[in-house]
C-alpha cells in the first residue's frame, strides 16, 4: 500500500491486518511507520522511484499516495502534483507489471467530473469528465495511463473514484482544528451551508469495497464510482471534520454570496461550500 501513512491509509491498514492480510506499507520516513506490518521507506514518488524491494512477492497494490495543492495550484506546485500523481503512477505501473503483480488498485477522485453537480443529476461512471485543477486532471490522466499500460497485461486494474471520506475524527490535525473551531464559533455561518447535498463514503464501506475488488477472481479490469446511499450537507462535513457544536447561523444577503461566487480566487471554494456534489455508485468493465 502506497500512501499508507496518510489519513485513509492509517484507517484501513489495521482493518486489513484484523482480517488476516499481510500488508507492506510504504511511508516517507521512519517516524511514519505503522504498527503490525512491514514498512518500507519511499521518500519521493516520481518517474525514477525504485520499487523493486517494495514489490517483491506482492499480490495486490493499493495505490493511495497522491499530492494535492488546493491553495497553490500554479507553477512549481502544479508540477509537483503531476510529478507524483501522473509520472509517479506511470512508473509504479510499469514496475508492477514487470514484478508480476496480479492486482493494481488505484484511488482516483470524483473531482474528475467537475466542481459541482446539477440538482437531480448526480454523476455516474459514464458521466462526462470535466477536471478543473491539477489534482483532478492528474488523477484522470493517471487513469488513462493505467488503462493503456495494463489492459493487455497479466495485472488486472481496479480504479476507484471516491468522494469525501468520513474517517475517525480523532485523526484530524488537532492544532489546525482548534483554530477552525474557534473561528467558526465567533462568526455567523451562512445558513445555506445546511441546504446543499454532497456525497460521501464512510471508511468502513470503502474497506468493504476494497475487499470485494481484491477477492475478485475473474481478473477483470474495473472502473467504479463509489458512494454511500445517503448524502450530507457542507455543514455536516464541517461539523464532522472539526467536531463543531453550538454554531450560529444567519441568512447572508444574496449579493454577498454572489460576490463570493464571482471572485476568481474564491469561486472554487463557493462551489465546495454551497453547491451540490452528488454521485451514485456505479461501475464499468474496461475491455
């Protein structure tokens, strides 16, 4: 598992171990080692990363590692995203095929469909893609690389497009969280935060999907879009993410929200906070 020391990785590694799986985790430094599994240090994932030791006797790769620079989507920061998410993935795919890995599971993102969905029209696996930043573009391009390189190989691939993942809130950055909570309790939040509908997936459901894909016996190449059946509002996500309680709400004047929406730098955050983003679980075979 690449990216095993990230938030999703740290949540699902213990689940695999409890279910009798042997995990080899790649982490960036010794301080990130995960208990009860084999750890290998991979400091940087790019086009020249050497994976030989990490791939020895591996049956399935779960490629979680990715880079995202949401506030710095330009210049050298943008290049770093492509370096890891696209070139790093391509290099890992090539070496995985040579190492006779049987399954390559790639974590992609629902953001490849765009910033928001229209009311009553959730995205599905066949929806038109519309990536809008370096992260979503690099994820989509990495999907194309995986398909082109592994389609005729002996290594089956599974691509999972995920929405927001509900983890254990204790894994949040506590220092950062405290500042956010203090700020949100000082101000009146827009009541519109409670009105939109956004898809999410709980970590336990995501793990169950991984088990299904790992144990699939027909060597199928699958691309799937996953989500829980219930949706939440942006405030539900904020409340969960930052353990918010006793917040104050007020209807903001529409001209303020429209100004927020039209400002170039703030526009994408408006979509994340106030617009809908719904997906429905669906999948397709890639032949």
